[in-house]
């Protein structure tokens, strides 16, 4: 059954990893999906073609969340094209790992721009046009609550900001019938955190289920939160991390 037939969705950072799995899942549920990418044009184009071969609709737009105004412009373009927006998924995210003393304020700006400020911008653009039944889902990280590794200070700070933001926004948009939720993944096998890296066994060692998640595990939760079936879960932080440090 297609739960998202006739819905229009926008996903940031959909060319690879978790974002790409979300694009595929929402499209398979019947949504018309616009997604953004920055550097991975070939992967974005390949995803659009693969979905088209299945009779599913996706459009890729190059848009850098590190540039002020870019994501709102891309959302406006999608709304102009489809006439509405039902679902916003903020998945794009970056990790800058280095000794704290080596950081610059440029690192701060980059991580906060992509992981936090662009989420604010995207929600602002979306909320001005979304109607009753709208759905906003953001991808945070379990590191917001439990940071077991060094060199993740900025990343953890940025992902912590998203939980307060989600709770606040759910209050602001609840009366309009729009739900706002945050998913906090643990280790998921992507380019950002490969299951075969030298750091992987350490992460598996912290988990109740000592296996990396797959991007589809996160996409499953997004599909539920974005669907009309969910009208009552809002302001929630849902952790999907195999029981990391639980
Ligand atoms: N993998 C994990 O273990 C894990 C765990 C917890 C949370 N997360 C979160 O899950 C989300 C997705 O992570 P992932 O593992 O799938 O990462 P990934 O494999 O590194 O993919 C990142 C995606 O974000 C896009 N992106 C990067 N910088 C961007 C920017 N400035 N503007 C717009 N898009 C940008 C990339 O696009 P291009 O390639 O086109 O540049 C790519 O599509 C992130 O928010 C991440 O923090 C991941």
C-alpha cells in the first residue's frame, strides 16, 4: 500500500547514505520527492533514473546548506513546481572530527550552518506554505545525548541543538496540524561512518545489538512519521541506535 500517494516531499542531502534511503522510501510510498545534493551529482542523477525506471518520481536540485538562503530557495522551487509541500525531511549533515585545539571558528560556522541553521531555514520556508497534515522530520544523532568519543564536540553540540528546536517547533506548528519530530540514529553504515572503518569495532562494542544500522532502518521510521497514519506523534525524539550505551 502506498501511504504517501499524492504527497509532495522535500529531502535535504538525498544523494547518498541515509538521505538516499529516505528518498527511495518516500518515493516507493507514492510521494513526489525533491531532494538536494552538493557534490555527488552522479549519484543524485543515478538515483533519479533508478526511481524513474520503477515509475517513481524524484527530482534532484544542487543546493548547499552551508550557503544562507540556498535551502529555502530550493524549497520554494519545489513548491512552485508541485504547488504544495506536505513533507520536509532534514537529513543533510556534516561531521568535522579533529582535536578540539585545532578547530577554527570557520569549522564552527560550517558545522552549525549545515547541521542547525539550514534546518531552521528549511523549516521556516516549509512552515510558511505547509498546510494541515504537514510533516517535518529531522535527522539528528544519538551523540546529542551520549558522546562516547573525543573529537566530536561541535557535531554533538549541533545535534543537541536539534532536540530543543524540535520540541519548540512542535509547539509552534501543532495548532496548524503539522507534526515535527527528530530521529537520532546511532552508527549507520554510510560514507560518514563506514561499518568497515578502523573505528567501527569500538562503536559496535557500545551497542546492545552489536551491528551497524542500515540506512533503511532510519528510512522506515521517517516513512511512519511522515505518513498520515502519524497524526499524534510530535515533539518526539526517537533514538534508533541499536542500544548504544543504553
Ligand atoms: N552514518 C551515521 O552513523 C550517522 C549517525 C547518526 C546521525 N547521522 C546523521 O544522518 C544524516 C545523514 O548522514 P549520512 O551518514 O547518510 O552521511 P553521508 O553518507 O556523509 O551523506 C551526507 C549527505 O548529505 C549531503 N550534504 C553534505 N553536506 C551538505 C551541504 N552542505 N548541503 C546539502 N547537503 C549536504 C551529501 O551530499 P553530497 O554528497 O551531494 O555533497 C550527502 O547526500 C546526517 O545528518 C548525519 O549527521 C549519521
